[in-house]
C-alpha cells in the first residue's frame, strides 16, 4: 500500500508538459507586425528593417511594459554617427543644406578617433506602452524633419546618401523617403 501512495504523491511532479503548452504563455503584448525590410537603393536587396523592441515586467505573461518601433540597419548598410560631448557615439541627424563629404577610412590607429563614422544604429519611429501605465501609439515628434545619412553597397559599388523616415499611424506602414544617393567617393548636399 505504501509504494502506491508514494507513487500517487509524486505523480504531479512526474507529469511532462505537452508540446505547444508554452506557446500560450509566451505572447507579444505589443502587437508587433513581422519585421518589414526596406530597399533604399532600389537594387532589390534590403538595406534597413522596421522592427519592434519591447521591455516588460518579469511576470508571465508580462503585465506592463514599453514598446518601441525602430528602423535598424541591415548588414552592408550603416548610418552616419558622431561623437557627443562625452565621447559616446550617437546617430547624426543632419540638416537640409548640410554638405556630406566622403569619410576617409584609410587611417586606422589608436591615436586617431574619427569624429564622424558609419556605424550600426537604430532610429526610433514610435513608442507606446501596455498594462497599468498604458499609453497610446505615439510617433516620434518631428520625425519627418530629421534627415539621416547612410552608407551601403549596391551592384558592387559603395554609395552614400540621405533619407527621412515617414512616421506611421496605427494603420499604415513605416516608409522611408530617399533624399540623395551618390557614389561614396563624392560629396553631396542633403535635400
């Protein structure tokens, strides 16, 4: 009789989870659409991707958190960055009429830190939150007035140019408007 009772006592701990049960515990509270790639150069190869990022509470499912929609560069494409006052790299927002010169990447040593450089980055497009401190979908203010500079490869040549991110509403996709696209060894004026 005792082995029988002992087996019944441990039976709940021996049960295995059924396939797919965990799927219902892990969900996307932000409601992100699948990542959407965008071809800036028109060569049929995606240069950037629109994707979501979220942070939330540790409880499962997450009861509250913050959601962000971002434009992120893909491999082979980089955004122009600059040093801030403390020496940290940040994406450079350029003004219309600003001249962008080719960046000399031939000097690489520990004594020379270039001020401007093409690096990986993420451009915030919109943000919102869910849970007890929920806030509505809010595009980044003045996003259409901000110009960004990129560097990429297309058809075996290096190119650089500028673009603007058109902020989406709930119903539309994030769009990019290319302002300039010239060979990387030429300067251009941001439109």
